[in-house]
């Protein structure tokens, strides 16, 4: 199969010989780990703002082309119906479609919560999903602009009720077809005597689907499985708890998003070929990464801290020290 559920993982069977967290572990405790949401990593911040910038450029270009080519004057003559239709399409995109996407992307990065993690607690055999209040009380722009910490809520599931699935979704652009891979955790209630399987309670993805592939999904699940079932480490051997610290300046953001800032040595050591390629294409890559770094820095500067539910903190205990890069 190329679409849907590609594989259902078992908790007693090894899924990969190379388990990896892919830098998704945000916090580690004595007997628990917290995996960050996809957009919460220090490097991924700012992607939404970049999409807004790209949409604005496209919108301004489309409007400028419409005005400069005299399309707007068609409404007075009506001699060119196809040009009039083009005006309608451009206006629809500029004033209806794009503004809606603006708000979606802006909410991703501006005044957003620091993280909404998923916590795996092997001591109590539980999994906790943390998220802002469902009533939207912390998601209004008034609350966002206040920069007050967000008190997260939690839903608790028994580890025994969770099944892991490798899912793929086909995406087509009309010319090419690609697959989006994800590690999805399916939560079902305990099965009753008259039921074939327990009632479906929840489904949610773990890890960054943008970086998931056919081979990496089993690697991430295997890390989680070993931690919960075999007493494995919170962070796989050879990996760091977090690649980058939260940047406090635009210069630090340059080092987070690419090899153009204070982390040039680290990029050269761990990603030498991409670094060389980006340097060779410096006239094109530098403006792009500068924009990304600017959006990344703005996102971090407006980021709101989160407060975990007291019940979860009492169960998992105090976080262990963060392992930093040299």
C-alpha cells in the first residue's frame, strides 16, 4: 500500500535496529520523556511567518501586474471578458483566500505557546497529551499580546490502550505525487465483552511529519517502545536532548536556522556537505536564511511560556539537566 496505514507496530517486537528521537525529545525526567510538537523546535520557529511573507510577495506581485497591465480598466469597457475574469480571480485571492491563510500562519508563530508536548511516563504506564484550554480562552489576540504564560491542560491515557501506526498520505501537485509519513498513536478504550475492539478515544501524531520518511517512522517508534518497554534511555546514545538553545538575538537565530551565525563550526562538523553547498550558493542562500532567521527570532521573542498541569508534574518529577552542545 502507498496510502493509509502502512504498518501497525507491536510493543514487544523491535521495529528498527537504529532507534532515534530525531531531536524531538524536549525534556527528560527520571522515568519520563516529553516529545515536543512539530513546530516547537528552536529551528522550526518562523516557518509560518515566512509563509506569510511569501504570500504577501505573491499578492503584491499579482495586484501590481493587474494594475500595470490595465486590467482594472476592463470594468469600464467590458471588451475583454477574459481579462475581467482575471481581475475577479486576482481580487478573490488577494482579499479572501490569502488573508485567511495569513491568520493561520501568524497564529503558528506569533505569540504562540512554547510547546504542547506529549509525555511518556513509563513508571505509571501513562501517556499525557498537553494542550491549551479547549475553550480558546488563551488563544484570543488580547491574551496573546499580554504574553502571559499558558496554563496547559492534559488528557491521560493508559499505555496499554495505545497502538502505534505508520501512516502515509498521498499528495499530488498535478505533476508529481509524494507521500507524507507520520507516526500516529491510536487510543482505544478497554474492550468490552460484546465489542470486537475498544471504542476509539483519540488519534494523534508524534514527531515532526515534515522530517518523517519510510525508514524514519520505525526508528522514532522504536525509541519510544524501548523507553517504555525495555527501560531504554530518554535520549538515544549519540544524540542530544536539544540541538539548539532558544535564540535570544537575531545573530543567534542565524546560527540556529543555518550555517551563517555563531554555530558555523557545529554545522561544518555535523553537516559538512550541505554547508559547503550553501556557501557556494551564498548570493541566493544568504538572503533566504536571513529572512528565516528574522522570522525565527521574532517568533521566539513573542513566544509564550507554558505551565504544565500540577498532576503531571507530581507524577514525572523534576526535569534532568539539559545536555548542551559543545
